C-alpha cells in the first residue's frame, strides 16, 4: 500500500539574496501601492493585518498577525469614531507606510512600499540580476532579511533559493527551530523537507519522543508520513506494550492507514492470536477479518485457524452460513476444503 506523500511547498522562483556592502549609486526599484485592512479584535496580543495589491496581470494578498509594537506609530483609538491614522512596518527589505482611518475595532486605507536601497544593493552586488519591486515587496512582507539568510548560512544552508527562503518564513521555520533539529541529528534536511515539517507539524519534541521509543533516526519522509497518518508517540507506545516494539516505519503507517489499532490487536489476543506478524494484521484489516468473524468460527469448532486461512475465507467470500452448512454435511471438513468448495461451487 502507498502512503500519502508529504506536501511539497513551492513558490514562484525568486533569486537568492546575497550579502554585500551597500552601493548608493544603484537605481532603486519603484515604490508599490496597495490597500490595507487592520483588525484589533484578535484573542492574542496581535492585530490582524491584511495587505492587498492589484496591478495588470497581478494580484497579491497577505494576512497575518502582527505585534502592535512592530507597527511604528500605531495607536488604537478608544472609541468607535474614526480618526486619521499613519503607521509603518519597517523591514530589512523595505518600509511599508500605511495611511487611512482607524476606530477602536480596526480600520483600512492605502499603503506605500518603499524598497530598501541597502537590500537591493546587496542583491545586485552578488552578481545576480536585479530584483523587481514585487520580489522585494514579497521579501519585506514575509520578513526575509539579510540576518535570516546569514543565520541559515551558518546552519549549512548557504545556497538557499529565494522561493525557499520565503516558504521558510511563511511557515515559521526559524533558525532556532532548525538548530534544535540539528541537535537531534537532522543536519542534512533539505529546505523543502523543513517546509514540509512545518506544514505537517513535525517538530523537535515529537522527534525526541520517537527517539526515546527506539526510533533514533527516522527519515524526513517517515516523520512527515507519521504526522499525516497519525502515527503518534502515544500510538507507538500502545503498540509496543502489545509486543510490537520498533516496528518499521512503513508498517506503523500501514497500521494507521488500514485501522490496525491497539483495540484490534487486543481483541485478537483474547481469541488466542498473540503473535500475529505486522503484515498479517494489515492483511486482516484489508480483508475484513474481524474479531466477531473469528469468534463465530470458533463457536463452530474451528479453533486456532491460521491467519492465512482466515484471510482466504474472506477473500473468497466464505460466509459463516456456508461454513455451517458445509460442516453439517461433513463434520470433519477443514477450512482449506471449505474454501476449495466455495471456489469450485461445491457444497
């Protein structure tokens, strides 16, 4: 069986930002303009900021939580009466100036984005083609700074493309978070996989728990598949308590895909099946070999039927009624013979 593949996040390619001293003679990309909305009514200590831009053949919209102190000059009105407002979001890639009107719940208006000369110069000085204003704007909105890129370089990611830098920032993959992964042994994780980790909730704490359970170095794909299919430390711990310790990652995922649960295993243990192989448990679930079916077979006198025969009964559509009728005619008939009679249309 094939597990769901991890999501791979990819944005429109943007060139890698390099580091260099500012060159004041370089032309600065043009300013950009757009509309903004701000909502004060969040349950945390942030405000919801939305920025929209429209131009021929282009539309962009970003909405995220921002700390009020990061919006220089922002003052929340105390009443429902609208008042003029002007504040700024200063980023390494440029500065966004917001003008409009606010009341105690929020407001809206127009913004102007001025790209940073230093940021643009650093990029061009690396020998790469100049960034467009739209590309610098994206870097500013998602706070891709020269410091962030320097931190990544120190962690071994010296050639990170611009689209992957943006993806890391969008999904909250910080340098500190990556450093924690490296301490746990994940020093060569690709940037795509780091983004996939963030999308699916793979983090240091979950990895630590899996390592304590006997999985010292799961692959990046295994970690993501575990999260997608619900292979949690709790599930692994419960299965280990039933004798399934250090089961290969693929088998754990197959358990979750096909519904091999601790309850399912316990029910078969109660019926005498105490050491069923992992692949046999999966086959039983795929072919609907349920505890109730086996319990009824045992009531008809068929004790300790091998798992392969149980699966064969279900594959060939042998019902309990067919077993009972066949046995009524021949008290010594075996399960294999019952299956054969079903296949060949004999009773």
